[in-house]
C-alpha cells in the first residue's frame, strides 16, 4: 500500500494566496469604513455641542451685559439718592442753625417735632427796616404735620390751622412782643414771643 501523500497542484497556490489577500483587504476596508463612519458621527455630535455651547455663551454674555447695565443704573440712582439725602441734611442743619439754640432770641426748639422762629419782612427799597415779622416753621417729621397757630391779645385770640410739609412760612405778620402759640395733637404747645427790634444806629456813633 502506498502511504505517500499525493503531490499538491502547484498551479493552485497563487490563486489561494490571492483570494486570502483579497479577503483581508476587504475586511480591512470594512473596518476602515466603519471607523470613518464612527468618526464622522462623533465629529457631527461635537459640532452640535459646539454650536450649542456658543449659543449658551452668547446668551450668558447678553445676560452679563444686561446685569452690568442694571448695576450701573442702580449705582446712578443710589448716587442721586445720597446727594438728595445730603442736601436735605444740610437744609435741616441750616435751619437748626437759623432757628435753633444759636439764635435763642428769635426762636427755640421744644419737644414738639418742629423748629420755629421769626423772619423780618423785608423793607421796600429806600425805606427803613420794617417792624413786621412772619412765623417760620420747619417740620422734623416725615409726611404732613397738622398745626394750630394762636395769636393775639387775651380775649381776642386768632386761631388758624395749617398742614405743613418741611419748611413753612405763615401768611400773617406780627409785631415785636406779640405772643404766638403753636400746638399739634399729641404734643405740648410751643410758645414764642416776637423779638424786639434792634436799636437803629445813630449816624456818627457806634452802638455797643
């Protein structure tokens, strides 16, 4: 019995090798196509995310600009409010100097939340100083304040009520020595006396 294997056909070997090579090339092409498809998908997703991130960034920038504008506007309003408060405080201090304890003969403060005093009625040009005074009141409360002013000799008093806000000058004129009483509900009355006129200087002499 012949145990030697039959000899292979040498002509088929190149065909087998070529077929195997073609299969390997096809498999490599399929793998490359799949990889390219996956990379394109990832690139598209990255582009979508980039566009969304750019839109979010633009929105954030717009919100930041609006917030900065609002902060600037609030800062302007705050500066205006501080300036207004400073002016009002200066007015209160000025009125306190005019009608507070620095001018005791012309006015006084009391437990009633007001400063009160008198201002002389200006004289006409070329005329001597007048002896008439007007009542001035500065309210220290927020909002309107109802006051009653009583003046005149006993038995002939004149009473009038007014609603004042901040500074107020009465319509009536008074002479030196007149007694004035200012009252308001919930406070003790404030009593004032119109100050005496200062002496008129004599020409050529200095009054001490």
